[in-house]
C-alpha cells in the first residue's frame, strides 16, 4: 500500500508540473502573439531606448550590407512571419496526418 501511495503522489506531482507548464505555455504564447500583432504600434509610440530594446528582442544577426540592412527575426517571430499566409488549421492537419502515418492507421 505504501508503494502505491508513493507512486500516486509521484504521478500527482508530475501531473501538477505538466499542468503548470501548460498554463505557462499559454501565457507565453499569448504574449508572443500580442507582441507580434502590436509590434509596429508599440515601436511607433516608444522612446528611442525602448525602440532599441524592442528591436534587439525581435531581431538577431543584423548586418549592414552596403546601404542595405539585412535582418533576421528571432524565433518564434520568424515562424510567425513564415506561416502568416497559411490557413490556421493546416499545421494541425499535417501533425495529425503525420501521427497516423507513424502508427500505420492512415
């Protein structure tokens, strides 16, 4: 009985950790999408130091090539830009299809 109680406690603890991680993920994802949607508005209304902080948060490996500035977005903003024209459900459909192919049910 003691062994089962310990195992039950361990499973409950892991469940709590996963629930907390899930909540943290949703908060982070919401913040990322909010920033991505409002970046231009935030940038325009910010002071120069704040603009610099926002740019350093969003961009990486900025290079001046002659008179042209070449930039690279940090993850996950790069992914958001790359997938902005895809239908919302398309990545989910691909994940489900891949899952079923992997278990040979498709």
